[in-house]
């Protein structure tokens, strides 16, 4: 619905954006800028991102000092109280643990459209293929009620502030009823692009990034 006084939003040609066309709507101007300034993003200092040495530095004192308005990059997981699968655990292992027949939503990067009728087994085979025909992305695999959840535990700092952990009725949790939004497994290939967005409810999130050795 669009009222008479609403501004029209310029459409973005994501297919052209993926092919490298310079002028394809409002988003295109940011791509060259991000490429030029990627070192600043990785460094973080120029953008006001905190650099913490270990998980022990992510504590109540830091939360009071920053009012949780400052993104943080933590160099070492030491002191985080976080549980993760071993570094060798990759996409094919995700499929095996959750189930290769599990449906999964796959996004086509070039136009941000969803592909139907994919399973985790299909995704694993695509990911490990020697040559990929398209740049695809998985950003919505929530696994808190799967076997993978038994191998992952969020940082203690997060658990102490997660409303699902701290305020959700225990009786409902015991019966298996709670919001399924705590654990997502994102699996991306080189060149993936997700349009700028705000997560539901302006959610604060934590990420642990893992890169496949030898192949993007």
C-alpha cells in the first residue's frame, strides 16, 4: 500500500549488480566504497568497533561502559564460556547432524530471491562441488530444536541477557515451547550479498565466523 504522499523507492537490479554493472539503483554506489574501505571494516577502529582480546573482557563492566551500543570483535574465545563443534566441522557435517533431508531456504545472491525445494543434502553437495554455477546463500537455518543445538552453546555474556533464557516461563520451555530464534547457522559462499536490513525487532546478535580452508 502506498499513500499519495509516499516517496517512490528506486528499484535495484540485483542481477546487474552481481555482474558488476556500475549504476544499477541506489545500492550500487555502496559496493565500490565497501571494497575500498574493507580494511577499515576489518580493523574496526575507524568505525567505533571495540577490539577485545579475550572473552573475559566481554563483561558487566564493559556493558555498563558502552551501554551495549558498541559492536565488539573478540580475538580469542578464551573466557567466553561458549561451546562450538571442532574447526573441522563444516557444511557436510551440518547436513549429517541435522538431517540431509531437512528442507532449507536458499537465497540466490544476484537477485535476493529464494529457491524452493532444497534440502540440506542438496545444499551440502552444491557447497562442496568443484564448480558452482550460481552464488547462493543460506541465512535462515534455525537449529535450536535439532541435534546440532547439543553441540553449540552461546557465550555466557549472551545467555545472561537473553530474554528467552532469563524470562521465558520454565514450564513452557520444558514442554518444548519457546521462540525459535536463538541459534542460526549461516552458510555463505564467496561473493554473497545480502541487502541492507534490520533484523526482526532490532535484535542484537552474536556471530562466530568460520572459513573453509582452501576454498571460499
